């Protein structure tokens, strides 16, 4: 959505008001009307990765490079793919010799701006630079210093502090993602200052559910400490997880969040689960047993969801650290996580058979494997009440990616078995850009249905509001 | 296709004549011309699921709910996915306590009409309600009773009896689907009344080919009885199948119809086939052996097709009864059949190597896995004379689904290696709607080729007639 | 691209100048401008299959049938799929009784021209017939003889000799594909006549890397002879390959070319590689060992690329000789090579982890499995500097195929991680047609981005030139 003109910083660069709407004039005219119904709606951001500590501290953001370049894996991976070394972007393990001058990093980014042609990164960045920051010109080697200064100046003002931005961006809800072992102290502090229910945590237990992860034993130890429940047995481990979920619910959490390599939800019987857990405690787990345990725990998380109401968010199918060499050199989550083909029909069967029509269960599934849209996900969501299809995720959170999602799933699952737009944003500043783009793309899709006389305009208007605002709220439990 | 105005019941609600044609004005103008060449052609319905008994009895259809809601798995699954219990839709195993008042069921459906936005069910239903039944207004909670009364009134008139509709819908051929053990008495009766060759049976032996199906032994017993050939040996079983195929051919059948989980056609050698069959008779088949036998029998069905000329229709890749709990509660075929990834290149190799250029063999393959279109199915159909690609099937029998099919297969397989439009309709009333929609979508696809100067208009016109009428006839053997 | 009017032979048949550009008038207008920036650029043809001997001999091409029909597997497979026997097309193993009269073959092709509606073969052939040969009318039973005579007349003139066509087609570079055991005598001869660096060989070692191929032992013997290095040991075999690569580099080669069933690049340790090699020499290889060796050798080829700079071109995922019966009757490469699902994320991991950021390594990957575009290939190319995505290949080298490629990969990989247009042409005459079509389709894609305000026109213009000309050059090492 677009910041109202009066609030927009003054820069000479302007974006076209019809960007990302369909080119055909008749359809565009309809799309404009539909987009007009959603552009100014509040933002419901139920699945983000903004650090709660940043919000609680509410200090000015650092320089443009540390804010926009270094932590953005979309940006970093594209520059690296064209031969820019990680170190030139300030990316490296602690203690590595990397570029420390933010202005130098920013210049490198700006000089490679052409690489982002045709990508959503280009779209989001333009939106941030023009609509949020009001800079004077597109990035380039020539404009890099000017932009650096302009952005730095804005960031130093009170209006651009984190909590001011929550207002400015009209974020009705902002969910963070927090390890199951988080103290939630930042959320407690925010609640104490009146932000409870608006800035909320999300329960992410991945580190505890994947037995083969380095550090698992330590994390399970920390879990015991946080929950004040001994985790030296499988039953204690389950109870500790249950206890932490309760603590998250008490802190306002509405969902849990799960990254798994596969979508498998096959439960183990208790004896097997206990044995594998005990083996893992002794450091003696096979990869196959670890995988089986991860699947089993997904089933257990679903069972706990039926008890405490947290929506289960699942995004499977990504092979992490494709280059172990790069991970060793530069750390995780910097662009080497690559999708793999992902099966859902058989994988989700256990959980859907058991809880797919449970009135208290909500499962939102994301994918980066488009082949499952029409073949598996839409048919499943089109029959099981508990299942909602998450917005196109990650690499598919893009104009053509979102269009293909709607084209592939709507005819089988309709609109109301999707979650509406749920962003997955690491960059705080790009939250409005992403929601704005999704509203434009959905407006374009709905406009085509209207132009092809497959839908009436009044239906399209209410559906657009549903996709942008009502469905993302409905996919999560009501505030208690 | 559209019922001529003079024959159309008078209702206030009208559909746009350009619905489902492309939005771009130049392309739409071309599409209108192309659609004009096919809209009034007769319907060739070679793959339907209308009950022959309904046709033979030729009694008035029951109320709107029993006609349109209860038996339509598209409708039922969508309502269920949004929390409507099966019982409220009158769906349940024999003896279950389900809603018995058709008007109450109809009201539930109408009140949820918004769920079908963007789906082909919406499109088909609108066509049926307006073009065939001439009701006054779209379904809604407010109009439910009015529509129920209007439809009930039409259904009570002689023009809406089943055989009158065969004329009214201009069905040149209407194929039913019949178990291999069917007596075909209804078809005999219909033939005696002059409907032979127009209403024809289709040979469906699934229950006999999948050894692990509950009731297989009983079905094989019934097969023996119907064929008057002992089935206590594998050779007798084959001979009994052959005999039943002859009986179907004599009754006018033009095709066999096969639903398999996988497309595998690997033959067994006779010794293995006999051994597995004998084991199955003793109730001692492993799942792997049953799968191998299913694949083997698909090969044998192809071999028999080369002898008796029945076109082999294969639609693999659907996992039936995804929720065993739901199936136990409500029966089969009510929405819990979910697609899985399906391999064709290796799976069809045995049958295509053996019979792919046999002059008497026709194989029509359907899929609900779009990923095989450009990768496997179009390349295979583009070289083997026996193979024709079936119209997009089931979840893909939709405006965007059909468009994607043409876009993905035409460049490799051309138009003439497809079967043209072959519906797979359970709802008798929706047969015209489905053919009409296919004709519109194909017109739109051809119009784009013309608008992009990739095809001449005169070629597009004859191709449209081929897709709508000539190819579906050519994919099946001529009447003998 | 289009031959300038002055140079075009005079025929009455004309193609529309806007063919294959988008239909929507506003977008078409932009596309025309973009296409105008690339239509007259030279052609860089880095991946073709024109026979070097044909170029070196520089004799007139034979008749239309032997030039355009018999060797074109696209043409042959389509005619066969509609029941035309191979023999009627002059296709058969040496000594088979096949149609010998070129005019009869040509008539068969022309009479079936309608089969190619909607296919790229239609598009390419029209371009060749009109733009290159200036014939009077589209092919049909009626025009077959006229066209045969017109084409024969042109082919007899000096302007249509092979080397004259290299000029006429503005081929800046024309790469052939040559077995690793080729003498390269034709290239030496061409270089002696001033064509060095313009007509260049490509190193194709497939026959030597797949141990289970019939004739492998003989080929390895020939390798020893050509390289003058004994190949009775694995180390000698590696050294001989290295030596041949050097010879190819000396003859101007810029790339190696690899067809594998799978994309697997898992290396073996030396002991295993030696053992499998020694077993193969004794004719005692298992299929699994042969597959493992193929994968290992792909890794070794990548390692050698880092030493000698040849770009590694990989096109996996095709099952050759799907019908062994047809291959036995008619030979290889006549239409029975069918794609299979192909995994890249795990398969390419070894080579990308090892060499993905090596400054001297370039890997261009092609696929006929579209499902990998957005899921695996774009994410991989969007982070590893060495990887470039090859133009849509084979069945996907088509208007809609190329459009889907750009739509699926650009948002993740951008434009600059693709190779630009790299043809894979067996038909010399169709090289300009294919590049012209790619330039039109890319212009249409870029025009849509401009029309949707996702890209500026000046950016689209330079990007179009990059895709048509600069990127194909940049994907291969500079001339040494």
C-alpha cells in the first residue's frame, strides 16, 4: 500500500501508480477499481522475521547497508551469483575480514542495480526507496552516495524508529518468529508499553524437533530450563514443549512455525518415539530415525494445536546450506537454501485424517514447489476444513509467482481455502511493499475474471478485501 | 453450447454471451468468430458417468438437491472444506442420520454460493441454471426457495425427462460407464427402444484388475457367472474378460475405462501372472504383487484392444479415499480422492513399444498431474500413433486448466494428437455446460494464435471443429 | 532475424511482420520497438549440430526432402504420430527399403502440413520458406511440386552453398558438435581457409563416459589412437581425455557438451573409479556402476573445465530410444527420445560446491523438465557464479515454451544468470528462424514488464541485446 501523499518524504523519483497491474486497458481499469478497495487497508503481518529485540529497543536503524543489504539474502545471493564476493557485502562469519564501511557496501549494491531487473527485489526496493524513504533517484554507481546520505538522514529521524514505523506502516498485527526457548522478554517489555496483542511472538521449535541438528542436546537442555520441566525423558520433552506453547499463547502467540525438509507427518508409536529420543540423548541417532522423529513431532505439534489453538504453519521442501563450504565461510541463510520436489498428498495424510476436520485445528501450508499447487495442495485444501494454502512463499512471492498460484489453485480450492496474503519478510521496511504488491497482483487476477465474465465486480471487490485482510486474520485463532 | 433462444425457459437472469472468452478486445473478436463455428455442433460425450438405469427408466428427475447437490463431489467437497458437515448435505452411508429434507439441503448449498467464485463448478452451475433451467436469479440464502420451486417445476415437465434431455442437449453419442460384470440390461432395453448406438456402454473392469480391492473374489465370481466362463484359473479369468468385452462391443461399447494408481504397464510372464492370480484366489496377495498384477493387466487390456478395437482410456494418478475415516463415515467418491505425481515415460513404455504403432489400437490418457504435459505426455503422443491425450481431466476441466493444457502440449504434440474434448461428467445436466466451456476456451486459445499471427483464421476455424467434434469421434473406433 | 528485403528471394507468400509478438496493441507496440533493437544483430550459434564436413565440403545442398524432411526429427516424429510410416519419409537403417524419390517424400510432408499447426516447426519452416527461400505459397498437396522446384532451384545457386549461408545468416560464430575422437580435419581445413574462430568445434565425449553404451570399448580404443595415449588404465583414459580437450581448444573449441540421463555429478574416490573402469574394460560393468561412473566423469569434466576453460554444457533428463523396436528398425534420434523428471538440486550439489565459485568455470544447464525452472534451476543459478541457465531446449524451444521459461526463472535468477539464446539446431537453414523467434518472444516478455511498469523501456532495450547477443558470448570463454 502507498503512504498517503501528505506523509510521504519529498523525492524527485516517482513510481507509476498502475505498476504490476495488467497491461490490457480494459482489465487494468477494472484492476484499478479493485486495488482501490484494498490499498489503504491495515496490514496483517502474521509470519515475519523482524527481531523482537529491535522493536523493544526502538532505536534508530543503522546505516542503509546494514539495514538493506547485509541481512537480505535475496540481495546478497544475486550479487554473489554475478561474482561479487561475500566479503565485499560485509557478509562473513564472526571475526572474518569483511568490508566494514557501510558506504562501500552500499556502493557495491547500487552499482549492480541492473541485476535485479525483472525480480521482486527490484519491485520491493523501489517501493521502499520511493514510497517510504522518498529518495531522489534510482540506485546506480552515480547515485549511490546521494542515496546513502538521503536514507541515512531519514533513518536518523524519530519517524523512522521501529515502533513509529509500526504505526506508519499501519501494521494491525506484527508477528515475530521466536525460538521455542526464547525468554519472550522483549515481548513482555513491549506488552508493558501497550503493544501486547499487536506485536506478538510465534512459536518456532525447529531446533528441538530435528535431532540431527548440531546443538540439539544443548537446545533441549535450554528447553528444560525455560520450561522448568526436565527433558531427560521423551515424556518430559513433550511436557516441556507443551509448557512453552502455553507461555507463547500467554504472550499473545497465534501460531507455531515449522521448517522441515519433507512434509511427512507420519506418527510413531510411543515406544519408538521414546527409544529414538533416548538414543538421541546419547548421541546415537541415525539420519533415518531423526527424519522419522521430525515427522512424528509434526504430528504431535498438530495434536497440541488442537489443544491450545495455535495455527500450525508448515513450509517444507528446502535443502538448507546447499554449499557446506559457503556456510562454513559465511554462515547460514545467506542464499544457499535451495528447494527440492516436495510431496504433500501422502505426507499430510496422517495429520489430515486425524485432525483435518477438528474444529480447533488450523494448518497453513507454504511451498516453493509449484508443481504441487493444482495436483496436491488445491485438492487437499478443497476438502479438509483445517487446511489453508499459504501465500506463495519465498522465491514465489513475486508478481508472476503470485499470479500462477491464483491461476493454479483457485479453480479447485476457491479463494476461501487460501490464507490470503501472509508475508515472510526479514526486511522490516519491505513489509508494506510486499503487501502492496500482493494486493495489486490479486486485483489483476480478479480483474481478469471480471473481464472474462467469470465473476461480478461486486464479488471481486469483497473477495479482494478478503484476500488482503479478512482471510489472513481468519487463518489464525482469534485473540483471547 | 447454448440452447436456442426459442427453446430456453424464461428467467430474468442472463449470462454474458462472451463469458470465458479472452478479455483483450481484438483477441475476443476473433474468439467470438471461432466459437461461433462450434457452439451449435452436436455433443459427443464419450466418457460420462450417467447411470444407464436412469436413462432406461426415463422418469422425472427428483428434486434439485438430489439432482445437483448430493451426488456432486465437486459441490460437496467445497462445502465440507468450509465446515459444512456431510450430514447437512444429505451425504452419509446407508442408514446414517442425514438431512432428508431436500429443501434444507438446497438452502445450505445456496447460502454458500460465494465459495464457488472462480471455480468451474460456478461456471457449470450458472450455465445449467440459466441456459437449461431458466431460473430467475443467482443462488443465495434469499433466493434458495424461489430457485428450488422454479427448478422443481421444470423437472416435473416431460421436456426435462432424461431421454428428452438427450435430444434437447443434442447428444449425438452418450457413453455410460459400466462395471465389467454389468448385465447391460438397461442398454438392451434402450436399444430396443431405438437408442442403440447413441446411448452406449463403456467397459470398466477396475474391480477385477486390482486384486487388493475388498470384494475382489466376489467380483471374480460374478464375472464367471456373467461370462459363463469359470474364473478359477488365470486363463479362465482372461477368457471371461475377453468374453465380457465381446458382450460390451455387441452392446455398442467403443471403449474401456481404467483407473489405476500408477500408469505402469509392465507385463508379467505367464507363470508369474498365474501364480499371483492363484495366490489372490487364496487371499494371499502382497500389495507389491497386486500392483504388479494391475500393471500386467493393463498390458493385457491393451492386447485385447488390438483384437476387439475398444479404445483404452487410462486415468491414473489418484489416491482414493485419502481420509479412510471419511470414507467409513460417508462412502466413496465424495471428494477425498487426491492426485499424486504420476510418471508416464517409463510406465507406458511397455505398452507403447508393443502396440504403439498397431493400426487397431487407440490409447487415450488422462492426467491430473500437469507436470507431465510438456515433459512426458506431449512428447509421447507426438510420436506414437496409438496415443491421444485426453482432455484435461477432473480438477483440470476448468477454464485456466484447459488453457494451460493447450499451451503446454500443442507445441510438441500439435492438435491432432489430442482427443478433443472428452467430458467426465457425473451430472447429466452439466454435460452441455462442460462442452460449451471447452469450446469457448479452445476458441480463446486458437484466437490468440491467430492474433499473434501464428495461425490463419481459416485454419483456426477448422481446428476448432476438430477439437469440439471430429477428434473425439476419431479417438474411438467407428460404429460397427 | 529477417533477411534484408534487398537480399530476399522474390516469392508471393509473405509473413506478418508482427508474428509471435503479443496480441495486446499497447504491449505489441513496445515489443516492436524492443525487437527492432535485436532483429539485425549477428547470430552467435554456440550449440548446433551442423556437420563440419558439410561446411568444409561447401557443396550445394541436396534436394528439399534430404535437406528439410529426412534428417529433422521434429518433422519425422509428427508425421509418424499420425500414421505415416518411417519408410515413406525415407527413414530407415542402412539398406532398408525406404522411399528413395525425394519428390515423393516432399509431397508426403506437404500433404500433412496441417499437422504442424501451433508448433514451432511450423513457425521455423515458414520462416525458412519465406524469408530464406522466398517460395510462392504455403505447403499443401497442391503446392508440393511447385515448392520442390522453387527450393531446388535456389539450392543450386552459389548463394545457397553452406559457407555462403554462414555469411547470409550473419553467423558471427557457428559451433559444431564433434565426438571426442574426431580428427577435427574439417575444422583444420576450414581454419586454413580463414574460417578459424568463426566455425568452431565442440567437445562431446558422451560415447566415452557411458560405459554401458554399445561400442564403448571400441571408442576408448579410438580415443587412445587419436590422443596417442594408452587407455588401458583409468589414469591413461583421463589423460587421453585431457589431451583431446587440449586439441579441441587448439582448434577453437569453447565448450564441451554432455547428454546424461540424470544430472548426477557425484564423484567417486579414485580407487572406485579405477575399479569400475577396469571392470568395464573386461566387459563386466553393472548398470549401477556405469551410472555412478557417468556421474563421476561429469565431475571430472568440470574439474578439467577449470583447467582448460571449456564451458560445460549439460542437457540431462532424456530417455533415449524409448521404443527399442523403432530404434532397431530406423536408427537413433528420429523422435523416440522422451524426457523424464530430472532432479537438479541434489544432483548438481557436488560440482557446485566444488567449483560453483571457481573463476574459470562456466556451467550451462539445459532441461526439458519445466518443473525444475522455478523450484531448482533459478534458485541455483541465482547464487552460484558458475551456473547459467540454458535457453529452453528442444521441445521447449517454442514461443510459449520460451515465454514460460522467462516467466518462471527471471523473478529468481534475473536475466543475467541465463545464457541468452543458445540454439540446438540440426537444420542449418533454421538457425536464423530460431534466433529470430527467440528475439521476438524475449521482446514480448520484456514488453509486458514495461507495459506493467516493472521495467523501463531503456532497460528493456539493453536487456534484449544482452539476451540475443551479449549473454551467449559471455557464457563461453573468450577467444584465446
